[in-house]
C-alpha cells in the first residue's frame, strides 16, 4: 500500500474523531496538528489537510501542495529552529485554496515548541546563574564608582 493511500485511509478515520480545523473564510482554513513529535509533522499535517480539505480540493492537489510545503517546513524546523526529531511541537497554519490556480496557498505558519520540565529547569538555572553574575558585576561597578567618588573629594 502506498504512503499516500495509507494517509488517505487514516485521514478518513480521523475525520470523525479528530477535528483540527477552523474555517477562517471562504476557501480559507486554519489547520492544526495538535501535539506531535517533530519527526511526524509531515505525516500529521498531510492527514489533517486531507481530512479538512478533501471535500473541496482534489486529493492529488492536497498531497502535492502539502508535500511541497512540508519540504519548506523541514528547513525551518531542523536547520533554523534546531528542533530535534523527538521534541514535541504543534503546527498551526492557515491555508487558502485558489481555485483559479488549482493550488493551496499556505500562510501564517506557527511552529510551537514545547519543553520538558527538565529543559525548563535547566533554562531557569541558567537564568539564575546569569543573574548572580550580573549582580556581582553591578556590585563591583558600584564599589569602583564609590572609590572614584571618594578619591575625588
């Protein structure tokens, strides 16, 4: 069974149980993957698009355009944002169907990354350390300023 056929079948299953689409206007929708590991974003986005748009847009166009969009997302997720394949993310994207061009147009892409409690604690500890370092530097500057003002008088 081809990957596209498998996705179509799963999309049909999800249609009843997993609505992740908001209508924004005529031929415009907001798609959301829900929480997923980054490695699965392409499959999930394709399935959500198939469920949401298949009554209005031919499936071959959905598969073609989502595939192209996923290639662009890969660069942003992996190379620009440095998100690991096991990190938890959520994608929210607006998509508009242009009937005259027979094409899906993706806009306003949001990639939301979620952090584990451990990652949050590490970041918090890093901020605390930086804060302590800055306090010491401020104290040193105050002491030097006090010494300078004392020697001027």
